[in-house]
C-alpha cells in the first residue's frame, strides 16, 4: 500500500518533528480534556460539550502525529517498523 506523503515529514528516515508536534498537542489537550470530563464546573453545559469535542480532536490528532513520527523514525527490520508498516506477521 502506498502511504501518502506529509509535508511535515521532510525525509524518509529520522525526522522527529511529527513526534514533537504530537507530544505538544497531547500534553496541551489531554489534561484539560480529562479535567473537563471528570470534574465539570456547574452551569458549564453551553461550553462544555463543544470544548470536549475540540480537545478530544486535539488528543486524537496528537496521537496520530506521534504514530506518524514513530513510523518515520523506525529503522527497517525493527519491531516498531514492522508494527507501524503493517508487517507484524511477515518475515
């Protein structure tokens, strides 16, 4: 399967920028998402649900960027390369 090229990834091997961006997105979005989910403020229903959607999208997008970064940075033949390229059961 041909994977699409991302403009954030500059080379085939060793580009850490997707991991960097994904980590920042997750570290910014996840604590606020968890606090808003577990301990909402009284009478905050008007902003609570749109903010949960926005922060949840940030967590999912950040996790995707971390996965893309691991995919780009993994070396051929390693377990992370086989897992991220869908070749876990092949030799």
